[in-house]
C-alpha cells in the first residue's frame, strides 16, 4: 500500500485521532511519525507509554495488512511487547516497522520508536499478528 493509502486509512479511527502520519511504505517495511503534544503526555509531563505503543502497533499493523496472504480476511494482534528506553516531552517521534516473519497463519513484526529531535531510541517493540481466514 502507498503512503497516501495508509494515511487515508487513519481517518476516523485512533491513528487519525492521535495525528499519525505514514512516511514510508515498502515490501515488509512501514514508517510513521507523530508530533508530541501536551494531550499525549502522562500526568508526570512525559510522553505516555500508550502513545508509543499506539504508534508502534499501528505501524506494524498497517505493515501486516500489506503482506496478508491472498484469500485471507484480515488480521488481529495476539501478542505485543515493548521495552521502553527513554521518553520525550516535545518534538516528533517516529516508528520504523519491519516484518520478521510473514507466514500463512501468523506474522511477527518489530518496530523501533525514536525521538526524531535527539535521535534517541525510545522503545523496542515486537508484536505477533494472527492472520484471519473466512469461515
């Protein structure tokens, strides 16, 4: 899927509400970014962990969508894990997602979330997607 198609999919759902923008889309790779705003922070004034997970999971999920086997009806996340290494209070964050395994019944995706302004890695993320088939 093209970046234009991915960005159109965000309208009217959580990725659009948060303001995610897709910047790259290729075979088994997707990149997205998000501006850090006060309403995305936790009460302690730092970027909420759920914001980072939403960005990483969306990048991986949209990538998974682009690699679904012919005849499948969709996918759903069955597991996700995140290691947080840093945080941010302002600027842009980005997620670079890549397929690790794109099988007939499951896909495994990794994403690295970075603070664009400093180049620091904020989180390492991995998820497993179940490929859904018509019944």
